[in-house]
C-alpha cells in the first residue's frame, strides 16, 4: 500500500478482535459520516486447542495468534496498532433472575431511593446465589435489568410516585468470572497490546444484528460458533436474558469426521463446501481420495442438526419465560448450514421467514474499503466489537472504595451504586436503620413498637458529598460512612391508649368513674413505668373492694361494704356497673349480730 493511500485514513482507527474457539478475527476501521469503514481484516485459526468453549486455556498460544494478526494488519496498513477492542464470550456469562420484595411499616410514597434499594437488593441476592454455587470464583457484575416491578403484589411498569405497603421486582443480573477477564487481558498484553474497550459478545453482535428500534420486539439472537451457541433475548427495548448451550458447529463437524473417516480440518472443509452445488472431494486418514455430494452431506448432518435446533429452541423458550419469541436472528459460522434456520422455526412454532441469518443485509452502514472481504454472518460480531467502541466504551476501570483499590466493568454509565455492589457493601449500611424494637404483650396480645430511624450513609466522592446515583470514573475515591442506627424504642404505661380506659361503678346510687389499674408481670405499676422487653401487661377490668374503698377514702374498719346488695370481703372483685353501698359500724353488739346475719 503506497504512502498516498495511507494518508487518506484518519489518525485514529479502531482495532477489534474476535477471539473465538476455532479462529481469531482482527478488524480495523474507522467511523466517518455515521458509517463504519472497514479498511483491513485478518483471520487466523488456532493450530492447537488453546481455546475451548470460548475460554482461553493457553494464554501464550492465544497471545501468539493475536500478535501475528497484529503484525499482518500493521503491514497491510503501514501503521502501528497499540490498542485493541475485545469481547468476552457470552458463554462465560453467569446470569440469575431473582424476585425480591420489601415491605414498609405503613403506606409509603415510593421514591427513587426506595427503587435503588430494591434493585440493589436484587443484585445482591443474585450475587449471593452465585457465590453459593461457585464458591471459589470471584465475579464481576457487568449489568442488571429489572424485568418487572410489583406494587402491593400487582405488576406495574414504574414504581416511583405510587403509595405502597409492599414493593417487589424481578431482577436479571449478569456476571463475568474474574479469571475470564484476566485471561483475556493477559493474552492481549502478550501480543504487546492494551485493551481499549471490553464488551460482551452478545452485546457486540446486537450492535449490527438487532437495531435499537427492533429491540422493542421479542427477538432472539443466536451466535452459533464452533464450541457453543450464545443466545440473547430482547424485549421492550432492552436485553432481558442471556444464555448458552454447548452445542454448535463442531457437533456437525464431528459427525462428518466419523462418517467419512477424515481429520477434523478436512471434515470442516466438507461442511463448508455444502454451500456449493458441485461435488465435494476429500481425502480420508488412509490417504484415499473420494467424492461426495452436497445432498449426501446434508443427509448425514440432518439428525444432529435436528437435535441442535431442538436444544437451542428449548433454551430460547426457557430464557423467554416458557414461550417462543416473535423472530430469530442467527449469526456466526455454525448457523450457516442449509436447513438449520428452517428447523429452528419448526421447533419454535413460528414462520420460517421469521428465522434468518444476519449478514450483508445488516451492513448497510458498513463500507468495506477492501472489496475482497465478503459480507456474511461471520463478520457481525467482529464489526460489532469495533462499533461498540463508539457506542459504549465498555472496559475495566480502577477506583478506590473505602481505601481499597477495586476493578469495575465500565458500561459508560457507572455510578456509586455499581461500586457498592461490586464491593459487596451491605445494603443495610446505606440506608437509615431503626433502633431496637420493643416487644411486649397487652392483655395477652403481642405489641411491637419500632425504634427511631437513624441517618442515611454519608457518601463522599473525592471529598464531596454525593448520592448513590452519582457517576464515577477512573481513579475516583469513594468513602462511605455507614448509616446510623436510631434510638431503641421507649414506651411508658401512660402512653398506651388503654391507659386512658376507665371503670364506672355505682356507689350509693351515684356513678363513680375510676381509672383502670395496670398490672405488669403480676405487679401493679404506675403510669410512669417504662415498659421492658417481653413485659406482660394487663389493664384490669375490676377493682377489689379494698381498692374501691381506698379510692373513695373509706375506712373499711368503720363500715360494712355491700357489693350488689351482698356483704363483701376486702378481696372481692368489683366489675363495671357493679353497685356498692356501705353502712357505718358503731361497735355495738347489734352491729356484730347484723353482720353475722348478712353472711
């Protein structure tokens, strides 16, 4: 390429790398007038099993392949490539959908803070579930989607501004294993490159395969690679689920290995040749050359392709809540075998026209300066990785959280809350905490009084007070002073509503109103008594004859007391509306005789 040709390219070009199980694809291009222009491309296959099922097993070998691609592209372009955009395979993603609920003590106006708390509780619950499954692996949260919100048990699209006693959510959280991220970075650094941007393969593929305006529809994107098939579901404008099954193009190739008694590479060539109508020549492991037909190869592949379509369809339905999707887009080399899309449609129960390979037709905004590059579904993910650099600069950044250095997946929308989730900072330490509640019993019924509400956490970003929704960037320093616990609940007897209750007696034909006596753990207590944990409180619905006399300032030694016209003892109980009367004693023999007669 001459110097004059090189000068027409801009100074900054994007280098995207699709590191697959079978091969590595390098693409270089730039954005001009809202069109991405591909100026060079290089494909190299792994000569060993350095990668299996999308996971790097031999960092040095993969690094060598990347370095060869880098050098070849540099020679083609006459420029030095120092940074590269990469993607983590969808097959290594871990997702979990959690239903969580929060209940308020009383009807509460739902604010943004309540919603953030609910979202974070969902992510925390998902993270905890993942840790229990795989205790030895550390995971990065690379994003979450709220699939549904619930208000008092009913589904609702937006919670903010509503009054509720209970709110809930279905949260889909997505995580990447630390070892996957670290191995990708290490392989790239082995090739003397730095990561400019890291995204996820399903997100990269969607950049081209499913335009934003289509994502309102319920669509499945399938990236059928060599080792696995990655599945992504869109609905209502967002990605609602990721999934993977370990069935893909290699399954078909292995069938041909056994049938035709050939090496794996030869079987791969036979599989790719079914796109052409002419006879297919091959050499078996004995060195003998044969010919077969396209129809014969497809007949051999049909049972495995049927099973592959059935498995992928089941996974799509599982990810889509047990039902089929409206349409399916297929990318990747493994899905190019004739008849595969039709079998998918059949298993999903949708029209065959609604399952299609996405290749040249989605590349309207892609210009290929190198006209020798063929537009097909194999290029969707590599070019999507490049486009993602412009649309969403995803990578890892480093920040400091309460003094400790932390790595975060940057989706270009990072906030304090993302750092909080990655740090596993307890949700309770962010929001006001109530003091200890007071539990006791009134007339046999349990009663609970809540403690006072404490203060929210103080969040400092580079020394400035901020909130959970504040954006963060590289090298930011976050300090969180945990929320406080409010004062414990305090209650005295006279603050209970029952304390104001009274008993009415009829005394000498007059109505007398008396306050009820209060008994705590069997002992009479005054109104200023401070209630203790598990106290058993009774508001007595009676007085004893002696208590009535004390209230009326009557000396029982000087009178005969009658309750409901019967002579009473000091300990007899006097209930609501009982009548009382008395007769003064003179101490004569006649009085004593009268008392005996009344008894």
